[in-house]
């Protein structure tokens, strides 16, 4: 008698839902609230798909929020669940009330809006669902900032600094840089916003300094002295990717003999720059060292000629 061994293979079919992250969108993503008074805010939730979507809304926190600064237990959210019809929009309201015995400072929390997938009986389905996390910042007491700026330096046309937040509240500082001549005359300025810096955190901020004027003022330079070096000037050249730009310079006017490129950052006539990805940059500085007293009134003209020759090509007879 033959023994028949029957081996059964069980195939588990796993399907993945065809929709993409996220089917819904929310606005705004960040709330800033005063905890010294009761306030109500609204979240706009939009269903970007053609199908109905069920969502649930609840408070929470991530690993960056400490227990003592968590405000989720003070949130009142309505509704906690809802169904959005296809291509529709709904409002979610929430309010917050902090206990009076809590110390002054900043508190944080998240409001999660989670898409609930439909479960189909009799199928093993791997479903992708999105969850939004909206950040709520709450401030209690008089908001005062305490910051320390250190390690300010300029390297390769980049101004960097460390900004440390020593206060009880997060902050978003704005940095303003003024360009001054050697005589103290304001030539231009840059204003740039930073991201939020949480309390007890340090951020490293970098700002690219660019030339904001067509004129360079060397200030008061004595004849026969050590001279003066101009700020770094950056040229940005654009053209067809794969081509080159050939640079040449000429100077006209009074004081030409006393003006030259700085050896550390100069333009050499015939210098060729490749237009990688359609652009190239070149930086230079000028050195002014007058031999006799007199006015400097010079025009520097830089010519950029486009060239598509290949230096690797060698002509043969």
C-alpha cells in the first residue's frame, strides 16, 4: 500500500489599497495660543479623494515633548470622529484651558487627525492610512525672551552664528545684517527669518552675504600706506548647460594703476568657467593701494563670453 503524502500549500493573498498618502489635507499646521485666557480655534480638514473618509481626532505628544510641558489633557476637541464625503470640507473646533496652579512658561502638544481605513471582511488587507500631527504651542504668563548669540564668523562669504534660547518660551528670531563702508556709511542690508528655536536649545544659523551695490567704497585710504581690500563680490552667470564662460576684465578711469585684483581672489583674463547645470559662480576681491594722493574713479568691466569648445580636444595636422 502506497502512502500518499498530501502537502497543502496555503496562499495568503495580501492586497494593498490603491490610494496614496494623504487623502486628506489640513490647515493650519501650527497654533500659538495664550493660556491665560480661554480661546477656541478651528482646523480645516479637506477630503481630496472621491470616496468618503472616516477620521478620528485626539490629542497626543511625541518623544520631544516632556511630560511637564504637555498640554494635551487641557484640550477639548469637537468632534472626536467624523465622516467626510468625497471632495468635501469640514471644520474641527478645539479649545484649551490651563489649570491656574501651573507655572508660567510654554506648553506644547499635538492634535492628531487619523484616517480610518475601511475593513473588508474575509480579506487580508494591508492598508495605508495617513495621520496628521498639528502642533499647539501655549504660553502662560508674561512672555519674555532670553537669547545669547556667539561664535559669529564669516567664512567663504557665509556668515554663521550660534543662537541659544535661554528663556522659558520658544522663539523665531529675525536676523538683520547691515553692509557698512569703511566710513560707516550704510550700503545695504539683508533681513532673514530663522526657524523656531525651542527653550534650552541652540541653533546654528548661516546667511549668505551677497553684493547689494554696484559701487565699492574703500573709505579713507592713505597714499603710501598698506592699502585696503574690498568685500568679496560674487558673479552669477547663467547659460546653456554644457557650455563654458570665458572671463576678461578691463579698468577705465582715474586711479587704474593703484587698483588690482587681490591675489587670493582674482579674475584672470581668459579664465574659463564650466556652466554646470546651466550656471556658474565666480568670486573676487579688489585691492586699492594708492601711490599718490588723488581720487579713485574707476569703472571695472567684466566680459563673459560664451564658449562651447572642449579643452580635451587636440587639433591634429
